[in-house]
C-alpha cells in the first residue's frame, strides 16, 4: 500500500527585499506628500488669517470662509447671518462648514489611498512591503472613524449648495445687478469642480442605485447611477482639481480684497 507523501505547511514567501520593482515607484507618493503638505499649510494659514476674504464691491466670498457666521465677519459676508458674537482668532470664522469639509475629504476613499501611501507607507505602492509590523485595517481608533464618510457626504451636499449660492452672488455687479468679473468665473469654475468631486463620491454612487437588484425597474435611478459612475471613474482627477480651484479661488479673492489689484470686469 502506497503512503501518500506529506504536504509541507504553507507559509508566506520569505523575501528580504522590500520590493522587486525596478520602476521609480517612490515618485508618486513623494509628489502626493509634497502637494498635500503645501495645500494643508496654505489652507491652515488662510483660515486663521481673518483678513482679505470678502470683496464687498464684487460680492466675492472665498470658499475658505463660507459660511462666515462669526460676529467678526465683515458686513455683507454673512449669507446665513451671524450665529455668535466675536470669537478668539484661534477659532476659524467658517468653523461650522470646516468640520464637515475636512471630515468629507479626509474620509474620502481616494484621499485615504493618497495619504495612507504618502505619509503612512501603508503601503507606499503596490507590491512594496510596508514598514508596519501588523495590520489592523480601519477597525480601531482613530481609523474606525473612516466609516463616517457616508454621513459626511450628506453634509457635503449642503456645503455644495452654499458654495453654489456664493458663486451666484459673485455674478452681481457693483450696482447689485447682474455682472461678470474674472472672480465670478473663478468661483463658478470652483463650484463646478466641487460638485464633480462631491457627486463622484463612492457613497453618492451607492446611495443612488448601489442596492438595486433590478435596474430596469428603476430607469431614472439607473440613469443617475450611470452619470455618477462617470464622475466616479474620474474621482482622483476631480479630487485634485477641486483642491486646486479652492486654493485659486481663495488666492484670487485674497489678492483683490487686499488691494493687490482690482477685479477686471467683463460686464457691469
């Protein structure tokens, strides 16, 4: 009687090298880390500056200060009114929206991938061993908070509506009637890319029709799902472009508000 050979126990391959990849895989995470650091530093300085965020003549309000609900906000910049009196400079004027904007962005599926790779090396790239001894995923504090992303999405919709209103206000001329300036177009471009990023969110796609079992019975929801899926396939591009337009909008309004130059008017 022939005895079956013993099968050796399976185990992971013991590879001493960090990776066998020969391409410059480290470039992407370094670029990502550099760009995100620049943006975070710029945004941090601006939200705590407390100056040059509103151009009364042209009705321009930077997205970094919307909604401006502090008692310190200059007249005309508080579209939702002033919710409390003057606060110390350590509290941003737009603290109400800032919490949800940061929550939505930091828990976003794309941004998770970006800063996990860029800062935590978890992992730095595909087929590259990460330096951490163990992996717990997003099951413990603080990363378990990433599961709040779907709830931050609803708040992001309200913020998108508010920024749309701010952009519409930017199309009021100095006399209060319809007008167009370069700043109007900058704010319009920003809100378009903000909506492209927000509606391309994975949560939006899932909420629209992700749980349907039969698309043919829900043609309108299926149509919406196809449109949001198109945005979702370009989520990375919208994530970066919307960061750029946010910074550009704030920088442009800061320069106009500080008197560096006047907003060129196209009409009225």
